[in-house]
C-alpha cells in the first residue's frame, strides 16, 4: 500500500515536471516552442532510459569485476538476488577511496551494482550486505529509472530557462513578446521548481530503499551501522561537484559531494541521522537484530 502511494506521488511529480516543460516551451515559442519542448522531452527521456547506467558508471570510473577478484561481494549479491527471486546483476567497482555505492539500470534484468574500493575497505561483511540490500531495492522498486527521468526532465526545465536569456525580451509595444518581469521570474523559479521536484523524488525513494533493503536482508541495524561509517567517510573525502559526477550524485547511497551551507537545502539525500533513526525504529518493531552467518 505504501509503495502504491509512493508510485502515485512520483507519477504526479513527474507529470508536473513534464507540464512545466510544455508550458515553458509554449510560452517562449508559441506552438512551435511547444512542439520543440515535446520533442526535446521525448528525446532526453529516451536517452536517459537507455544510457543512464553507462553515464553513472563512467562518472565514477567503475569497471566490471569478476567473482575471482571479489568473491565475498559476489556471494552477498547472489544470495540477496536469489532471496528476492531476481536475476544476478552485473557488478562493478570504482577506484574511489570515498566509501559509497550505487545501482543503475532500468530494470532488474539490466541492473548493475557498483561499490567503491573505499566502501569494501571500511565495512564489515554484515554492513556491506546491508548496503547491497539497499541498492538492490532501488533496482526492484524501479527507482533508478524514475529518478533518472526526473533528473532529465528537471534538466530540460533548467535549460529552457537558460535559453530564455538569448531570446528577444520584447518591448512594451510588442504584445507578442514575453513580459521582462515574468521572464526574470521564470529564469529564477523554473530551475528552482524543477530541482525541488527532483529532490522530493530522490529523498522519498532513499527512505523507501532503506526500509525495503532492511526487509530483504532482515537486518536493519547492519544498514544503520553502515550508513554511520559511510557518512563519516564521505564527509572526510568529498568528491568534486563537476561534470557527470554532479548529475549522478543522486544515485549514491550517501551524498558524495561536499555538503553544508545552502547546499543542504538542495541535497538529493535525506538527513543521514533521520535515515539511521528510522532503521533503528524498524529494528525495534520487527525485532530484527544481527544476522548470524554460519559460513
């Protein structure tokens, strides 16, 4: 029921973003602008649908790894995917020393799970299992596709607002030209609204993946412990907010970029303390403690 509600909320937010794109297109260029906005929206969504996994993996310089290289990682992923009744995803490792992880792919059959070298060195087996459960939940909940489309749509709104700078503003005698005050408002509010909608989707799905992942692993406290370590490590070694990395940051289990100040208002991730608190509450409700490994 909760998942169904999230789906409706997400659909409404994505619909609002699409409507904003069409409105901006029509307002800037009449019917011709509307057609352009529709074509642009479809093209970017199609590109995101098919290439989102490659962009994120390239941004983190992640490479595919074999079972011989990372046997423990393969074992954890295989066990959890089998428990979920889903196919085995491709596994990648990024050379980044910052502890982080992400999943990509539009569906379970095309999924890839990537971890950094830093996270494999920092977490114990139980904590790594908690993180993998979180990432696989993103795949099973179709979060990656939804968030990638949201990011693409938000990007279109922002780009349309930037394009408005180069269009003739029109004088007071020209009834067909956009009103300069309204244009200025759109330049500010367009990207802001697009960002807020994208963030609402990202934050909501992080909480959901924490809960789903903890249910899959039957060990909420392992993920809570992992998130504490990851948060500390990510803050000590933030990655540069540039290029493809900035646009892929929302996929990571923890914000990989430097946070603080006004950036906190536009974080794609909910507060880590709140995520950890919710996991402890879930553990208290379900009575799930550490899983004993008999291997």
